């Protein structure tokens, strides 16, 4: 049972629905090292891997720490 989480950095929407993350390095890393398919080939897989789809009223609390010098994502 998870009571809380403290992510030190992160990307929470792998498909970038907000349009705020313009760093293509992360997408390339995910395609090359993590995901079996590109986001274009299997958007549902990428959506289900995105933490943002797990947000719900009964989800554990998160304390997100994110700096301004992250090289993989926008602040």
C-alpha cells in the first residue's frame, strides 16, 4: 500500500497534452530505452504509462520537487 510519494523530478504526461514540454530528448530516450513503440505507433501504451492518468480523488498525496535546470524536461 502506497501512502505518499515524493518524486524528485519527472515528466507526468508522456504524450504532453499540455504542450508545455518542448524537449524532444526525453521522448527520444523513452522511445529508445523504455517503451516498446513510439508514441505515434502506440499512443494508448504511452497514455497508460503516464502518471497523469493515475490522478484521482483517492490517490496518495504527492510532493513534487522540480528544479529549473532539468535537462530532460521543462520546468
